[in-house]
C-alpha cells in the first residue's frame, strides 16, 4: 500500500476550490448535489483508510484480540511508520465513530421531541404554534412532513412574505434537504478537511429553497424581504440538519442573489471556466481517493489473509 493509504486523508483539500466557486457560479440544486456527493465519498474513503491503519496499530498492542499473524513484519511493512500512525489511528477512528453516533443521536432526538410536541395538533402539513419566540423550520418524517412556524414570526411578515416562507419550507421538505445537511455534517465530522463543503452545502440548500419559493410566489423581492425579516427576529432551527428560512449563514448573500436574476440551470459546468476546472479537480480527487482506498483495502485483505494461519 505504501503512502497511498494516506491519500484519502488529505485529498479532500482538492475540493476546497469548488466549495467556494459552486456557491457563486452553479445553480444551487446542482451545487448541493455535487458537493454532498463529493463530501460523502471522500469521508467514506478517509474512514476506510483510518480503519486499515488501525488494524496494523491494534495488532501491535499487547493482548490484542486480533490474530497473531496480523502483527508480522510483512503486515506492518504495508503501512509506512506503522508504529506511530498505527497507534494514532486507534483514538482517531474511535473519535470519528463517537462524534458521528452523537450527531445521529442528537438529530433523531430533536426530531422525536418535535414530533411529540406536535402530536396533539391536527395532522395538517403546517403546524402554527402560539409562541412568543419567532422561528420556523421544516420537520420531515413522523408519518407526515410538516412546516413548523410560530405566531410570533407570522406576525412579523406581510401576506406575500408568509407565502414565501411556506413555499421555502415546503421546498426543503420536497427536496429532502435534511438528508443533504446530515450527510455533509457527518462527512465533516469524519474528516475536518471537509468542513468547507459542509458550510457550502448549508448555504446552497437554503439558496435552492429560495429559488423554489421564488418560482411558487412569483416575486423574488417578496422572498428576499421575508428572509431578511425572519433573519432579524428568528432564532433559527433547533438542530443544524433541519432546514429553515432563517437558518444561520450569509443571509445578505441570499438576499442579494434573490434581488438579481434567477441562476441558469446547468447539470455540469463547462471545463473552460473556473468553476468547471474546480469541479473536475474535485471529481478527480474523489476518484483517486476512492481508488486508493479500494486498492488499499484489497491489498490489506490479501496480506492479512496470507498472514493468518489456517
């Protein structure tokens, strides 16, 4: 395997340029899907890399439960600097698993609590809560997707702005944006180099819903005004993987984008543009990461199989 086993850990750096350019140059729908796919694949590859290196590190520990043959020099020679990186991979992989499980548990807990809180209300697609705290968010699952909004926020908006709010939240539910947000959150926890992609997807998912709301309402300025007002008074959403009109982030950029023309829909950017070059670089980095992790996994499997006595 050699140093190639470490490539998936650093190849997410190749996606940094496209994370920024995709926000500015691509249609939000295309950017969200592209960046989420890149982040998910790279996170999986880096986790596989850690697991392979951890096997070598665990085999060196006294009293380890792995077969004795897995600590043979032939196995350890497959990973450069095996004594250092092998042992360092153990706490690193444990930390990745712990924070990922915690994020999933918190996401599920917030959703369960939200659905329980709405259990006594009518089973409609909109839940209006009599609350003095202004907020709104899209709540998926629980047998019925719902838009949750408080009377305090509705009182701050004009009728056209209310229509924009509901259209925005319904766009989140229709496109299942919570899945994109959860995927990039887990990817960033698995590899910190993927945090710029998480930030970018949080923005592009909101921009995607902004554009869908503008289509439904037919007034881009009304959507922009609703976003601005909601951002000034709202506290956002209860968890980062639930989407909402006033989600934290670059609200002025969202408003400025809505005050301009609608973005052009392109499935893939041209190679002869800056965003096209960045997208192809990210795609190449993702492909190399996938091939490197697959090659390392197969090589390690063959080595361990040969070192394990029958």
